């Protein structure tokens, strides 16, 4: 069995003296794990780096076997985009760790891949952290624990939605939520409107909210924790320049 594709490297593990096992997220094949013979050679050193986008030919004798990746070509190197910026490295490590731990092998990523792709494509923009917040928001949706933001959980109204309940993940309108606003998350308006230039407070709210629901509704159930690097992202929002 064989197939070809391309994708982002999210994890690299040494295997033996000269080979590596790489984990990729791909637009057409989801998350795959493959063996690369000689991946630690001089030629391969610059290729098999987390965040790089590669093309490959995958071969395996049986469908349940780990594929061997051959004919690998580096399509886009992102090493320089991250190597001199600790904040961006933290976001990259957090994203790759969440993808590795939350996404099952061979799962079809569908439109969620475009959200991942957007993060890398805009990593050199001033608002790169906004794209990371979109990633976590749509990761919830991909995992089947997305928020119910279409109508107010109390009144059924579809307008004037201002809050999200931390208990249910459902939207609450301004009138119903006003007495409890200090205990509710703000409605993620910029996500819904695809506004990539929100206020700092809006980014902080979304990251706090997605972290809460990822931990409560997925990670804790699988004995996992949020990546350590992710904790720094909330502090980064305070100094973030838009």
C-alpha cells in the first residue's frame, strides 16, 4: 500500500542512530506517524524540524503498519520564523503538543487543517497570536466539545449574545447574564466575525475560555494536562502589540 501527501511536522523522535519517527498533520491524510530512514543525516537535519512543511511518499506492507516515508522534500521551512522568538516557540510547542495528544492517528482533519495552516502562514504578522487563539477555539469544535454559541441557553434568543457559561459552554444573552457576568466568559465575538484584529482583552478571554474547556472536557478525561508552554501565552497578551 502506498500514498503521497504533504503536511506539517509536529513531532520528531530519534530512532536508532540515524533515523527518525515523525508525526505529521496533513490536509488529506489527517495525522500520520511515519519512519524516515537516515533522517538524522546532514541532509535531513534541516528538513525534519517541528513546524516544517514537507511532501512525502508513504509505503507500508499492511494497512496497520507504520508507513515508511521516502522521497521527502522540504516545501517550506519555518525554522527561522520561530528560532529567535521564545514567545512564538512557546505557541508552536503548545499547538504541536495539543495536536499530538488530542488528535487520533489518521483522523480526517477537514476544514480544521486550514486553521492550523493559517497559524503558520501568518506567524510573521503582528497579530500571529490571534491565529493561535483561533486554533484552540476550533480544536474544541474538532474534538466534539465545541461551544453552543447560536442562541441564549436561558431565553432562546439569537441576538445580543454577550456571555458563555463556564459550566455548559452555552451562550447567554446580555439580559439573562448581567447578574452573573463576573462568573461568565465573554462571548467570542471576534472569532464568530472572523475579525483578526481584536482587542487584547478579547484574546485573553478566548485563551482563558478555551483552556478551561480543553482541560475540563477533554484533557482531564484522558489524564492529560495543558502544555506547560501554553501558560505563558496569557501573560504574553499583556505585552502583545496589535
